[in-house]
C-alpha cells in the first residue's frame, strides 16, 4: 500500500509496450550498422570482387552447327 501512495503503482514493466517499437528500431539500426561494417571490412581486406571466370559468349553472326555442339573446343 505504500507504493500506491507514492505513485509507484504501475509496476516495473509499465513502460515495456510504450518503448517496444523504439527499442526494436534501435536494434534494427544496430544490426544494419554492424552488417555494413562487416561488409566494408571484407571489401577492404579482399578488394572488390572481379568476375574472372566469365564464360565466352557465342558469336551471333555464326550459326550453331552440330560439330560445334559435339566438340566446342575445336577451333
């Protein structure tokens, strides 16, 4: 009863719902910041990724023959 007279009648979890959305937004911002830092660190360490294993494209002016399909390494 002493708590009611002093104004502490709501309990310790009174502000949980009122601050839940703000806490979730802070967590999301913290998570995004951490992921951005990891990505920046990885890019600084490895450098930008280069696509070295690019497959050669076919020449559109040449027709695709049976010989090309069965033995594509022959030139």
